[in-house]
C-alpha cells in the first residue's frame, strides 16, 4: 500500500510550508525545543469532555504527549496508532492527544467519525502546550517517564514511528 506522500509528492512541500507558518513564531520566541533529558513543563489542559488534565496528575505513569491537528494529514495517519497504544498498556500509560485546531467543532466531528476509545484528547486552540514545549514540527510526540523527564521526542510521522514509540514505552515500564 502506498502512503499519502508517495501518491502526492507535492504534499510534502505544502506540508512543510504549513508547518513553518503555523509554528515559526513559536520557535522564534522560545529558548529551544524540548528534548530528551529535559523535565517536562507543568502542562495542563482541558479534555474534550471538559475535565482538567495536568502533568502532575500523571506522575508515576508514562505520559505520551502528541501534538496534532485535524488539518494535518500525517497526524491523522498517526492518531489511530496512539489510540491502540493507549489501550495496550492500561493505567500504566497515559496518552494525551493535544489538538491545536482553532475550531472545537471540527475536532469533535473528526473524533466522532474516528471512534477513538482510549485517547485523552485535549483541546488547545491557544496552543499553550506546544508553546511550552517549543514544538517545531507537526505532529510532535514526547514520551515522558514516571518522574517527569522527557525520554524521547519524535517530530513528524512516517509509518513505523509508532513501533519506536512503543519500544520506548516498554523500556520505561521495565
């Protein structure tokens, strides 16, 4: 099966420019992107169901933070894998799917159609979480250990990235 980018080679260039436009200002204002070995900032957000989610409440679990948007095709390819990962590890792992769309209704329509069952979806139209992490690519994923240290960062998405992330999670759970 061919990937979207193999069928539409021009899409990589368009995607690159969209990412630059969306996140260029974030890079200019930040001291540097969050990287492996950094402590995760004290992030918090509101879930699609209206509950508050905080990094502090996730201490003791592996936390996966994925920054995504409905308009981002690689994000849409990647998100079902995160739903599977979230269901695979039970209460030892929490997966935050942090959406940065401006339209909550677009997010809700997408989620209803996709039928995800395991993700904790946060709505972040103000982009506070990607700003705090100085996110420079879309999607971006951060794997955080039980003590709050970022252990792995994955920028962008290509098939097979989900396997690397799963390996990182399994290593942290040993």
